């Protein structure tokens, strides 16, 4: 191509409407990720751009293994679904969503949900009690469906949305979704409304009691020695909010209600019961926030030996987002928003570093505004203060970003506007332009990866990062859709 032709092509591209560019990048990136990166229809977290056989999740994966835990295969399914809805003129996008959803179907286990990984080998290394391929389940804990890290919630959302995209015409997807939903319904504690970290079968009813402080709080011997460390149940069988599960449960039940209207009353009832649980789980004054884990008496309890009975800064923020979402979905439930206001009044006094950080754990009965962290340690656990991370355990965030300003803004907005929260047209256009401009060869996004910790064996360099792909694909799909609705003026 001569210089004049190159200049002509460059000029033409410069005046191409952004929406047309977004469509092109979305189609190309989806095709590349599906055709080149997928293994058995599924995905890892990180894929070496120069050697796609090098694949990493929280461990190294071979070419028969995929990630279910986010940002893994369910996230890619959802990105493909949203792209297909935005661009019905490209039927291949439905195929890509179906292929990834079928990979999830392979990973579904007999108790109904999913685990962190799926392995397609005839004799899997990453063992699980797979519904469709495991003859007998003699692998202990691999029978448990996992809610922790939003694994089952995100996978089920992906299956439901694919089912809807395909018009409920794919029997395998419809059946897998229905099977999961029935077992999820049986995993919510009757009367109580909460969920455990995982389930292998139906759970027993628990009383609907409100959270309280352990009896040792305020005594001279301190929480570590006064508060019993022996429990009648394992922590993963007790009600949990660990790792941002509250918003994941709300979104899972929201999509169930929307996708399957014949059962909408059931899923709305589950949503209402979960909101009731979240409000009961709020600690009383003087610390009206939330713990990571509760025992059968609805008192904060130990989980792993560095996960203390405490106010949990990260989980409290997630609960507030979940309650605001519940209020947005049903403004008649004013108690959900009210609980957030009460929590904000307390938590806004304990974030720090110019309101940018909050402690992962805050000592129970510590009401000092200048809170500096958590000092109690479980015998056999890590020495703390949990600020910053103890040198013996670096793969954990003891200080997490404060989201309180954003939560306060949404709390205030909902006082007069209960529409769904979404980014502004201006921000959407800026994010779309960034995704368009950053695409390499108009088909992929590269992320420089300097591995450490459990992935220290990875080759440094450029990777195809699933989180980046999903974020950009969903942005492009949103832009393509909204430039025909509320963001028409941004179609350039």
C-alpha cells in the first residue's frame, strides 16, 4: 500500500463513528477469544499471548482445565451474552456464548452448583463430583458446591442468561439451569434467610435471630482467650458474607426472577428473606456494621485462623451495596436503605488514609474514631495487628480500598431516584474509546503480567487477561446498546 493510500485509510478511520468501531472491535475480539483462547469452550484467568498453552488461574492449568471462579468462564459467558444482545446481526456471538456455557455445564457437580475449576480429562486431576461424567463420588469435599468467591452464583447467572438468550430452546442448558436453581433454593436457611459458604444438599432451618456480640467482649482476658474457639458446626456450614457474597446472592436471585417469570414469586421471596437476614446480621450499636462469618447464635465467629470474629470492613461495604440494590429493586422496603445509613454513620469514622482505606478487620468493641486495626490473634494463627499484612501471610489484604464515598453517593441518589445505577453517557463514551484504541490488531487486549506469589512460575510478559477482555467487551456491548436509547448523542 502506498503512502497516499495509507493516509486515506487513516483519515477514513478517524471519521468512522465510534459505534461502528465498537461493533467491529467487539466482533473481532469475541471471535479471537473464542477461536484462539478457549479450551473445551472455557477459559483461564491469564493466557500467555505468545504461548496460549500457558494458562493460569490461581494455579497453573493445563489445556484440559478451566476456571469457574471469577474472572473465569462464567464472566466470559456473560460478556458473550451481552454482546449477542447488542449485536443480533452477528449470530456467531450466540454460538460463542453457548460453547462457553456448555463448558460450565461440564463443570456442574451433582449437588447442583460449581467449584473453582473444571477438568475435562477422563480421569480429572482437579477432582469434582461432576454431574455428567463422574460415576461415583469418593472424593470427600469435592461434592460441595461453592458459594465462596461467587463461584456458583456467577456460573448460575451465566447459565440462566444463556438460556434466555437462546429462547429456552437448548434442552441441555435449560436442564442444567433448572437443576441448579432447585438446589440453590434448598441451600438458603429456612426462616433464617442466609446462605452457607457452600452446600452438598439441603440445609436445616435456623432461627431468625439478630446479631449480637460474643459474651467475652469487654472482659479483661480479651476475645482470643474468652471467646470459645470450639463450634458445633464448621464455619463453611454457617451463614457467611465472606468475599463479597452479599451482592452475588442478590444478583443471582434477581436474574432468576427476571429470566423465569413463572417462578418469580419464589425467587422474590428468597430475595426478601435474604434482605431480612442482612439486616438482622447488622451488629447493634456501637458498631452497626457486619462480620465476615456468624455462628448458630448469629455472633461473629472464627473462620480460618487469620479470619477473626470482628467487624469486616470489606464485607460490610459489600453488604451495603447489596442492601441498596435491594432497595432499588423494591423501594417499598425502606428498611434496607435505612440500614445502610446507620452503617455509614459508623464506618465513615473508621476509614483512614484520607478516606481511601478501611481495615479488613476491626476489633469488636473498638469504637475509637482513630481505629488502627485489629490486635487479637487466635492461638495458632498469625500475629497481628492486621495493618499491614504480616510477613508470614502476604496473599491477603488487611487494608482494603474504602468505597464509602461511592456508597454514600448511591445512598443519597436513591432518596429521589430509584432507577438502576449506570455509568453516565460521558463516562461510557470515554471507556469505549479506551477499549477501541487499546485493541491490538483490532482483536485483542494485552496485559503485561509480572507474576508473583502462587503464580511466580509464570513467564513474565504479555497475557490475554480474562478480566480485561470481559470488562472491555461489556463496555462495548453497553455502548452499542445505549447509543440507540439514552446515549444517542454519543454515537460518534
